[in-house]
C-alpha cells in the first residue's frame, strides 16, 4: 500500500466500514504450518527501511527504531497492549477514510479504505471498487472488492473479492482465504467480506511472533465507519 500522503480517495453516499482483527501470540518455536518460513538470523535493514519509508517514517526515527529492533525490543506498533490503547485513534469513517497513528517510539500503523472506479446509474446505484488495507512495519495486507452502494434501498452488496496481497517482514504467512461471508445487506445487517491468514515473523533477538489476522470489509447504507480489535 502506498504511503498515506500519496493516497487520493473519493467518497460516495453509502456505507463502508472496515474491521481489522489481529490476535497475536508469542512462541519460542516456529509453528509447523510455516514449512517455508523466510525467517532467519540475518537482519536485512533494507527490508525494514523500505517498510518504514512506505509508512512515511522519518530517517532519524527509522534509525532509532532499527536500533530498538537490534536490541530485541518490540516496536510499539507490534505490541498488542499499545495497539489496543491506540485503537480509538485508528477508526476509519466517511470523514476520515485513512487513519494513521504514530506511537511514542515513532513506529506507525496506517489503515483505511480506498474507493475508486465508480459507475453511477440514474437511480443512484453506485458500482465501485473498495480496497481495505492495513500497514505496519511487519504486517501489510489488502484486498479489492467490487461493491454496489444502493442509496435508496438497503440492499448494498459485495459482488466479488480479488487481488489479495499480504507481506510479512522477516516472516511468512499461510492458510490465506479471501471470501465473501455475506454478499448482500439485509436490513441493518451489512454485506461482509474477509481476508484471513496465519502469520509469523521474527526479527533478530526476538522470539517468534505468530497469530491469525482478519482484514474485513462491511458494506451497508447511510454511513460508514470501522472498528479495530487487537
């Protein structure tokens, strides 16, 4: 996902809201589901520098964060308790389509929904593409969904989901499934799509961090917003 400063988003009437749910555990050994893990003991600074550049983190802050990683310390953006405390600042809405939060140590999370490629019918029905995404230094995920926003009748829907992308810095992912859970809104219950995957990563000096992530898109009418649970 591009840096938030380079994202241009056009919003429409209708409801979209995004939930990213991450559960994380810490283990001293790798999970057996990661037979082809890219984790190793070599610290390639360029990998993490590239991610931090994409997140818009300044060079002086990057140096401090890299030193923190080398010392075996978790970045605040990967600390479940600190992320939970920041959740209220990471809500996506019509007024705030891209949300980002900078932690005390300078690490950052950026998430949101990009709306593009609209086709508007004379009856106020909008067919468009939504791209929900989540970016941190170690987990980067997104997918695309073709959706219909119906402004006159509560029947907005998700037509298809495609082009999922997951990048785990110093790690790997498996068991990724992109699916439509509920294709069409019914009353106040939204249409629902989900990208689910298992992940693990390990910077030098860290224990292996592993867990399951869900990047979820909900579509309904009137307004749009998000929730975030870590």
